[in-house]
C-alpha cells in the first residue's frame, strides 16, 4: 500500500511542517516522526539530546523549543495566568 494514498492526520501535518522548518535530514525526519508518535511532543522536546541526529539539528530543535516556551509564557500572561 502506498503511504502517499493514506490521508494525513493533523498531527502528521504538524510534524511534517516542523521537520521542514527545522530543515532536518531524511533520516532525522524518520527519527522525529517515530518519537513524536510513540512518546508525544513533550517527551520529544525533553529528550532531544538522546536522539540519534546531528548536533546542528538538536540545536535547531532546542531553539524551536525555546520559541514555543516563550510564546506559552506570553499567552499565559495575556490570559492572566502566572
């Protein structure tokens, strides 16, 4: 069965977009997809250093994590949650 024929879920689309933004190599994309689907996005970001990907890709992922955390804090402040 051709995987291209299977409709992508929202999660698949988000993971694919994240990998494109981070400019991950093909092998790294497979690692990321497997980990996110198996363990979830929080576990993925918490275990970046354990991934079998290049140091540059780890740096990019950690930078994205920082951006997400900063945005979460800004949203929490706007909503009055500290």
